[in-house]
């Protein structure tokens, strides 16, 4: 990828922090810790003084009272130039906020938006906040692996035929399992209706910087793209960027909508992480990712001798995924007889190795530019130990996975209407046939099994209750035990 328009050796936010230190500013404004001088020494001992020294307010801190130095705007322009976008917007509230901003920009309250049903819970929150009417585009189900892939372009076209007045499409890719959608073809479908495509590419911060990785949404023709630099990049937690290209979305409206959601006290630390990541990847990204891809291939080869590793050939085909991110290593543990939940906990407690996604049969480990020979050796050694001790661990409990189509629930009310409706808790089994009034999301990956406004089915209740008994984590229900489910009162 060429980055020819701007000087990418610059890092405006980092440079402003260094200049602030050099000039010896004495603040009488927030943050109240004043470069750490007021912080308990016990806190400094854990977090370090430099964290607080660089926690500086933007207005009248890193920039002047009128923000005339353009510190943030220049950093965002550099980011846009780095990834072939027209504009980039930094967010310190994660992609959860960024995707909400995109939703309320593309569609107004009461208007329709095509939404891939494998959406993250933050998308559902955006629908609740906005009052936008979702038109669900259902993902493709794989009965063998018991997971879903993003919807195909043909399914998006069919959804537009059902809802020709939809204002655009929101597509989620890559999934938490590393499977990817056909972004270019999906964008073409949207653009044939002169409607924008939003891509929730939270797991794709690294994609613009190496030709051997799946397509980057901006290069594939998306109009808006959200990415979490903290996930697969080297930014701090909550560091997110949303990107814009073309003229189907007004950048001034996007800024206007963002302003009602954004914090007025953004973290310079998070901005600095985004700024530094962009500079690093423009200057060294392809080299770093070359090394990472080679290391990841070696790790896959070694792990393949221990467990079932999900490979590209397992998931990429015309009726499955369009592409696959090799840096997300998904391991199926079915042959060991243990669940991903059990494996996750054992690896953490016995090996001090933390993996991300875990479900009833799998765990996933992500490899990034931060990994080296030592870290991947720890992973392989830990998985080897897991295999060795797997016979001593609790057997996986059966999870009642719904048949294809059984998770395509009837949407009886808008998510917003159901969320704010008068509601009561009923025993989980008695919720069958009732309208859900809360979000029920196994986490990770955070894709709701049922969401506000959908009619709860027996298959979904069986799935959630059996999953809960098997170790599934459900952070959303107001009754965390899932003994009861919040439903809309009968009307």
C-alpha cells in the first residue's frame, strides 16, 4: 500500500506530549492528579509515573484553547492517508461507540438498515439508542463446525428486495473466529442501490498493512469502516478508529452524530497509541507482518500435532467464508472431550496463558506483531500441557445447538421499543413465546442469541440454559443466573 501524500515520520499527538513535558507546563485544569503529583505512591508503584505524566487534557493542554494547533486533526489526517480512507476519526470509547456513530449517521429513527444478524451486542445497543429498524440479513450456518459465517452478497441483495427503502447495510467481518465476508461484492450490491456499506471490521486493524491478509474494507469499496486498534494492533484498550470514503455519507453529519456520543474528556494516552501505531505500521508494517505471518504458520504446524486447528481450507468456499485471517488460531478441542470454557480456565490458572474466545468446543489465540519466539513457545507448551492433562479435566457438557434457521427469530417489536417497554421477569422456560426485553449474548463473541423485540423460542432457551450449565458466560441478562428472563409485559 502506498502512503505518498503525507510525512508519516510525524506523530502529532506523541510530539505534543513530548513538547508539553519539555515546556514544563503547570496545569490548573483537569486531570486533577496533575501529571501524577497527587497520585498515591502505591498506585504509581503499579502503574508507573509516566502513565500519569502523559495523561494530559486536549484543550489547553496538548493543544491551545482554540485547538488551533490541529494536533488531533493532523493525526487523523495521517491515519486516513495511511489506510486509503478520505477521512479518519479517532475514538477513545472503543469500536462500540464508533459503530453506534455510524448507525445513527446512515439511518434516522424509524428508518430501516440492513444488519448482519451476527452483529456484536454494541450494534444492538446502537439500534436501541437510535430507534433504527433493523432488517436482518442472516449469516450462513456451518453445521459441522457449529458456527456461522458472514452473509453472502446474494443474501444482501435479497434483503434489499425485501426492504428497498433500507438506508444501507452493516456488515461484520472478520468474525471473532477469523472468517471474512466478500466486502467488495457486498459493497457493489449496496452501491447498486446507491446506499452505503458500513463494515464493522473491529478485528481488522492489521489488514491494511500487508497484501497477504484479507481485504481491508476501504480498499474493498466500503463507505464506512470501524476498526479496533487495541484488538489486533498495538493501541491501548478502547483505541478505535472509524474511516470514511466517498460521498454517500456526509462527513459533517458524521462528525455531528459523533459529537453526541463522544466523551468531552478523551484520553491523550489512547490517542497517542493510535498515532504511534499508524506511524509504526506505515514505516515497518509489512516487514513486521511478514515476520508475524511466518511465525504464525510455524505455530500452526506445531499445534496441528496436538489439537485440531481450523485452517483456511476448512472455512473458505463458495458457501462458507470468502477469506480467512491466519493470525486468529482457532483450536477445536472436541477430540479431547473438554469444552473451550474449561480449557480457557485451566490454561489461565495452570500455565498463566490467556486465550480469548472460548465456546463449547473451541478456544482461539491471536498472534500479532507483538509476539516473539518466547511468547509463541509459551502457547505451544501450554497447549501441549493441556492435551496431556485433558483426561483429568471435567468432560464437556452437551450444549443444545439450535438447528440451522432456529436462531432466526421473529422480530415482533423494534429493539428500542422492547428495551424501554414495561417488562417483567419470568422463569426461563415460561419465556418461550414471549417478546424478549433484554439482550442475551454469550460472550465472547458477544453475538446475541436473542435481543430486545425478538420472540423467544424453545430452541434458544435450550441453547442458553445448556450453555450456561456448560460454562457459557452471559454478561447481559439482568438475572445473571438465567433462572429468569426479562420479557415485555403482555399487551
